[in-house]
C-alpha cells in the first residue's frame, strides 16, 4: 500500500485489515476519532507507536505530553503543521515507503 492508496481507504468505514496499529491510529485520526486513534497506540512501546502517540497529543494541544513521547523516540518534536506531520507519518510507516 502506498500513501495514495492509504488516503483512498479513508472513504471506507473501517481501516484495511492489513494495517498495523500506528497506521490504524492515523486512519482513525483522519476519521475524526481521536479516542480510537489513541487507543491503538496508548500502550504500544514501539518507535512508530510512540511517534503517532506524540503526534496525537500534539494535535490535542498537550505539548508536555507530546514532548514526553517525542523524547522517548529519540527524535525532536516536529514543528510542521499537524496536517504535514500526519502525511509524513503515513509516508514513514507504510511498508512500501521504508528504505532498505
């Protein structure tokens, strides 16, 4: 799946079953369901899960909580727009987008 296919899947009522939790979280976030998105990554201790977790708290305006999760990933907090961060995360997390 590429970013275009991921965005096309947003027209559906449920995320594609092949998506891993961080991408499902971004999918639910795009549907306006922050709670369901957060539930997908709330206890996920992977770098990708923590990046999405940070993004979700940043989106909610919880800068301190977001900073905690960004710190846990070893990456600085992003300073792009929320929309740009969402798009960047989708591109980073899709298997076809990963560099070998």
